[in-house]
């Protein structure tokens, strides 16, 4: 099916939905296929729900003018999204990197929203399906869009760039994420650097963190830069205090305390302020917006329980982000500190090595009480004899229930699959 009639049908719908469970009358149901599902099988259900159109890439056997047949469901969804992006025609900021993408995206969106109508990626819909679905939500009311881009293999960022066509973009940092797919940190950097390559070939602008090693290395891929946070950069920003919440200062304005903690978040804050400066947002408005942001969804989220202060950072974990969170815990002025860690997943052949090296680092910090859980964390415990190890999370829950620790600062950190946030009721 040609793109123009498909786009015309999209414009007459109430948006695209790929899940009949949340499908609303008037929406366009788009049948996608995966290893364990086939959306084509739900074409009749979608029609019965009231779909304006149903897009399939297999013969449905249904005679209905609302059935639209395409060659490849995923590829044609991406083509439609790209076409809509071109018709929309306004500025898109691409956000990629190993850690901090979602927080940085949220901070940028809040800063820009003080003067513009901003669309930003909901949640973390940042892959080959999520990005097209985001782009199809753009309307004439939006002035600018902040699109998060994730990757776990080479050329994925490149593909997302050709769908979204960002005008500017940034790489938060490069860390040891998705090593199972990338293999090495150098390949991770190369994959994220695809954003800068795209921007270079399309005369876009890259936001460069001049105190980040990998940003500096990747800077050579693009000519148009907007730099931060050093005094000689385009958008200077200074870290004034980091215990407990970060306090930052930009030239000409008074120091201001944020609601974010962790030295790693300073770069996210400085980046958001740099993007705001580039897009001519009033500096005080941008600073106020960034400082009012409170993290949630277990991303450096501060949870005050009846007995303790918990840093719930259990949305995701890789060796780089865990080490950064632990270094921050060490720096905090708290008499009692505890780290509750779960497996770091998707590390492939490097998993045992990375967990062991993290344990060796932990063994040098007896001021922290270590509690670890998961099969991979056995390597950590072997390298850090002081650690309390529980292969099963249920056994850790039992131990926490009986111990009832009080007056402590507790870091909760693990990969999404570990769901460590379920431990919060016991802290």
C-alpha cells in the first residue's frame, strides 16, 4: 500500500494503537508480529472494538473496507512515522546514551516547556517500535519534540535517526550497558556515535559535555557543537554542593538547589540547561523548571520511609551506573549506609567479571553494609566477604523483615528484571 493513502487513513483516525487491550474506538489498530505474538490474529477483535482502520500484513479473510493491507507491518509503521515527522516539520532533539537518558529527557522537556509546547517520549518508548509510535503522536500544537533513542546493537541508533530525523541531539554518556549485544564499551560508543554522524550529515547540532571523556572523543564526528558545562563553554554550569541534593549555579543567577541527588545527575542537569540556552529559553525559567523536577519510577527516587531514607534506583543497572551510584553513596554524610544490590543483567560473557570487579571495589568500603541478591551477585559476594548474600530475593525479604534497620541511608540498585522496588515495604 502506498504511503499517501495510508497517511490519509491515519489522519482520519484517532491515532495508532498496537494493542487491542487498550484500543479505543476511532483509533487505527496496527498489527505487529514478534517471536511470541501475531497482531494479525486480532484484526476481527479490533474491528469489533470500533477501530477506524486495521492495518495487517497477512491475509485476514475479512471483507471490510477498514482493513488495510501492507507489505511489512513494522517497516510500514516506521515509514508512516517518518512521513508524519516530515509533514510536521519542526525541531526534534534526539537523546541517547548508556545512562540517564530518561532523566535528561525529562529535564530538557521541563526546561523547554516554560516557553514552548513540548512533546517528549512517554516513559521509555525508545526502540524501533516506540520511536515511531511517539512520532505519530506529534500534532500541530507541538512546537518541539524531545525523542529518546535506545539501542542494544549496532546501527539501531542510525535507523532511529532516519525515522525521526533529529535536528539536534546529545549522548548522555557511554557506559557498560547491553554488553551482551555490543560486546565492548568501544562498540557501545560507536553505536551511540551514530547520532552525531547523522547530525553531521544533516547539518544538525550536537550538545557536547566537555568534561565527559566519550563526548570529547565522539565530538570529532560532527562540526556543529554547543558545549557545556565549563566556564569557557557555550553554556557554563557549576556544581556548588552535592550533599544530599545537588546545588548548581549558572552565570548571572543565584545558586539553586535541585531535587536530584548523585554526582552523575549534575551532567544531566547541565545538559538540560545547555539545551534550554541553545533554544533561547529564559535562563531563570529553565533553572527553576529543572530544580523543581522530582525523579520517580525508581530512577534515583528519594523515598522517606518510617525508619530510613532510601535511594530507589532500581529501574535499571549496569556496571557503570552501579559504580556511579555507589560512589555517590560513599560521598554522602550519613552515619549508617547500606547498599542493597541485585543482578546486573544483559552483560553476556562479561557478567561474572563485572560482578566480581564490583565486589572487589565494595570490599574496600567497609563503611557500607552490603546486601546482595541474585545468581550473578554470587561473584560479588565471593569478592566481598563482608557482603550478606541471598541467591533468592525472597530470602532477602525475610532477612530484612526480621532485622528492621533504622536511621540509615539505603541504596536500592539492580536491573529491571530484579524488581528490587518490591523490597521497599521492608525498609
